[in-house]
C-alpha cells in the first residue's frame, strides 16, 4: 500500500492502479502522517500500528508525537560497518533535530543473549539556554 497526498498526479494514481498497488490519500499538498495513521486505522480496523521504517521515518514519527513506544532488540554482535543505518535520523527535507526523551518501560533478556528494550516516548526535552 502506498501513502500519497491528494496532490499526487492523476497519472501517478492511475499507474498505481494499473500495477495493482492500493493507496491511501493522507494530506492535501504533502503527506500528513497523522492523517495517514488515522486512515490506516479506519480502513483496516486497527488502533495500533507497528512502525518498521528507516531512521528518517522513525525520527519523523517520534518527533511529531505520533509514536508512543520504542522497542529495540540489541544483539550481542558488532560488524564495524561505517554506513550502518541509524535508528533515528533527522532529515532537513522531512524533519529537524530536537531532543526527545524516553522512559524505560522494560528490559527482557532473550535466549540468544540479546536484550529487548522498551521505552515510552515522553516527548521533547527542555534544553538549557547558556
């Protein structure tokens, strides 16, 4: 399923239909993720979504207050890669940096030695002015 703003061209919408891709319209000129979440809930009859996006999408949802929990599985291994994707990444095009606080909700050791960390998103953190 594609999420698109209403401003997407009729040709693009026709293309999606021609390849059998369904879409939801969320927002007029630009994609509005709050509307998208609401529309997904209405169409699929759900009141909870799991976000499995990349760092930019994850950050945008947390920053905009659309994410209430962060769940991270930390595995006991390292690969030394320098181009590994970030869990949260601000993008000038989509969102800017801002300290967002989390509150530890739970830690669960898993059989393979991994840790499952769960946090409530508490929101923007006040920054001290110097």
